[in-house]
C-alpha cells in the first residue's frame, strides 16, 4: 500500500512538472519609468497582434541620467534586443513595433540554429 501511494505521488509530481513546463506566452514587465511602461505596452501589443506566443520574454529597463533609458528584452536570460531610448520619445509606438519585429526574427533564427546544432557528445550547457 505504501509503495502504491509513493508511486502515485511520484507520478503526480512528474505530471505537475510537465504541466508547468508547458506554460508559454508570458511577457514580464520589469520597467520602472513612464517611457519604459509605454514601450512595454506597445511591444506587447505588437507581439500579440503578429504572433502566437509559444515562448516567454522579459522586458527590462535601466534608467540613466546620461544616456537615457536602456531597454532590453530577454528570453531564457539571453538578451535578444537592447537599445537606449530618450525619455521624451514621442513616437514610442514605432520603436516598440520595430523591437517586437526584431525579437520575432531573432527567436525564429535561434530556433533554426538549434535544429542544426550538433549536441551528440555534449549537453547544451557544456558547449
């Protein structure tokens, strides 16, 4: 009886892990300024309009008094897009739309590259 309960718990925990791995389509917002928030909103708007999101992204920002606002987009802690924005950018929509298009192209490119990687001898993290 104890083995059956233990086996059932193990099976349920494996199923729960598999269900968690299937969560896709999240874009987290780590921006702090008004311009960063506007960039995030327009970026997400463009991605939702142009693509089915089968990946997760993080939009991050670091304000700088000298250079403006550094905005970058990451997937799996790998940067995909990075750009300095001026805080008074009036046409944030065009900038965010271009960023979303670039990120989609970069994700597609990385997926194709992953198909041609030779990982027979080494695991991906050992390359």
